[in-house]
C-alpha cells in the first residue's frame, strides 16, 4: 500500500528511492504488526482515476513526497531558508481534499482528528482551510510559503506546480479556474 | 466551561464572517481562536469530573480549565504558554468548595526553528518521558484516570532547554528530543508539584536537576508508534540520584487502539528497591462514536514503599472530535493509595 502510493507520487525531482537499513529481526517484527493492516488493504483494489497538482507560490522549488507529508502532518513548519510554510486544505467533505488526504497521508480527514488534537495540544494547528479550489489558487498565488493542491487541470500560471499526485478516487470535473 | 460554550456558539458566526479571507479572525471549535493579523492563537481545554470513590462522598469537580496562548512573532519563533486553573470548584457532601483552586503555569516556553529538522526550546515544558505525559489532557485520553506509572516515577515537568525535531527514517518518521533541566534554580514553582488522584504522602514531585531524552518512531502512516525514553535526575527533597528507562507503543487500526508503557527506575538510595511499572490499554469501537476501554496497570515503588495494581473498564463517547465524555469503574489491590470506585468526566478542547 505504502509503496504503491509512493510510486504514484511523481515529483519533478525524480522518483524516491527506498532503502531498508534495518536488521532482519526488526523487519520481521514490523511484518507481524503489518498483518492486521494488510488484511484490510488487500481487499481495497486501487485504480488511478485522477491527478492532483501540488501548488506553491511562484518560484517555489519542487517538493519531495516525504517533505510534503511532513508539511501536511505539521512536522515541517519552516523551509531551508527559515521562511514559514503555510499549508492549505479544502473542507473536510470536499472530494479533492479526501482524495489528497488518502493518497498522501493514508487517512481520510476525519481519521486525522485524533492526530491533530494531539498536535494542537502542543501548539501546532492543522493546515488552514479554504473554501474552494479557486480560493486555494488565489491564496497560494499571493502568499509566499503557501502550499495547496488542486486537480491538475485547474492549476494555472498564477502558481507553481511543485509535485503531482495520482489519486485512486474520482475527482470532480475541472471547471475553468478563473 | 462557560468560555468554551460562548466560543462554541460564536464559531459559526466567526467562520461566516471570515469567509474566504484568511486574514480575518476565525474560531474553530477544538482549534481555537486565530488572529492572523497578530499571528496569535488563543485556545485551551476544560474538563468536568464526577467521582464516587469508596470511603468518600460523591464529588463534582471543575477539574481543569487550561488556556493556551500561541504566538508566532516571526517565522522561526513560537511562544507557547498554558495557564491552568485546577480544582476551580468542588461540590461534595460539605457543599461548594473553591478554597483549593489554584492557577498554575503548566507550560511556558519559546521555540526556535533552527532548521526544518532541529528546534530549540527554552522554558518550562512537559517532560518527554513516555507517551501519556505528553498528551495527558482529559479530552485527549481515553480514561478519566491516569496510570500511576505515568506520573510517579518521573516528574511530569522540566525547566531548561530542549532540542527536538523529526527525521525521516525508512518508511516512517523518527521524532527525537533531548533536554537539560535546572528546575531547582529555574522553576519558580519548584517544590510545589504534588501527585494528583492518589492518596500518597504530600511529597513534591519535581526535578532538582535532570537530563534525558526520547526517541519515537512513527510508521504505518502514523497508525503505529514506538518510543523509548531515558532520564537521569536528582529529585526534590534529596531522595538521591535516579535513572529511569521507559518504553511505550501504540497501534491504531480501524478505530481500535492498543497501547502500553513500561518504566524502570533505578534508585540510588541505600536500602531502597527500584521502582517499576507498566500498563496496557485496549480501545474497542462499539457503536458510532461510542468506545469501550479497558486497562490493566501495575506499579511497584521502592521510594513510596507501595505496590499498586488496578484494572479499569469504561466507556468513552466522542460525539464530535473536540469533545470526550467518559465513564469508568476501577478496581485495585491497594485501596489506601488508589480507592476503588467510579468516575465520569466531560472534556472539551476549545
């Protein structure tokens, strides 16, 4: 499941290599832990039905999938230059948000509530929520450090596309962005 | 609680007023009031508790009211403060009592993001030992009571400096923290911490000096985590030098959750046996937002000269994510330290 998602996320910087530096006994232990999860995901056949563009303020550098996960988990809050990163989300019931969340984080928005409650207890808030794809495009276009996502066909020259993510759930048809 | 209610009622209005403009103040229940113009967030949590323990009256208690202040004056800098009112009002067989209420600075620190993977903290913070201590707020945990082994062997607060961050490792993410504590000279309330919820001698539970750290590995899309902790410390009132080792784990799977922690504390004082303890907890989804919770815990303390075992069974209702209502019955083998009985709580993040 994890490998499949990683493979589906293509960055302009190239694919992400995977190494397994652990001792074998640790791999076996993890395999036991994975048994429960595997029984569930085995029945969920995935198919690529859409592609999301991860967008950032013009001039932003490409983002690796791992960095993107850290940003959307609230674990990476400044970039290498020390500028604040401002991740954005669509509302929790939005199909694009749900597809993005599942493809990148492996969980739907409602399943992340407990996670964010704990982060919030440490003063780390979840990404801002904007009301629509167009609102996301507008905010990202004018806000240095902002990162969002839209259906690939909605991305335009106001923003930089820093990564592409293929998703397994249907996306709504693309309306003109402007 | 009143403040939480007012904020909750005002939430839709605030959100509507904000519209798509992210520069407008906005309130989200469970996520606080954010003032973008000031880079300031005001938030917190509160809990009400009712308990009926053997040998005592049924007692109603406004247990906690904690206010968070989070200020980010510059991209790399964050100031965080948690001011908590404890035992604000109690009603029992003797009537209303608010004489034991107190206001304490639970946490107050400044964070500096040196790099995306290294943060430096200075101030008063939660001791990174085990998992429970770091998420101990009532709305975040599944039971009304807290396992004894998460609070007695290692003080729950430290004052000093902390380096923390997150590193990618294999398919997961390794969080680290390392700290140096100088509570004896840095903490203005040093010597005033006391154990909650247990009938133990009135001893303070503060570090004098300490050093320690924690490694925590998150994997399976954060559904699983394992952690190890270490602390070397001198504790208040000269009870010697100690080394504590901890291990914990948590696995969430389709709303099921299994978790546990273990601790071993080496006591240097002559004639004092070591402390050790562990707990295991299972959370089972029952129907919709209703969960069943069971926990077994044991703690053996050489310093206190007490051995305590306890089993707890309860229900937890989470109708909306920031709200948790819990009812619990616990039964143990040391009624002097932990009396049997039932407890109910309602906690809300606001």
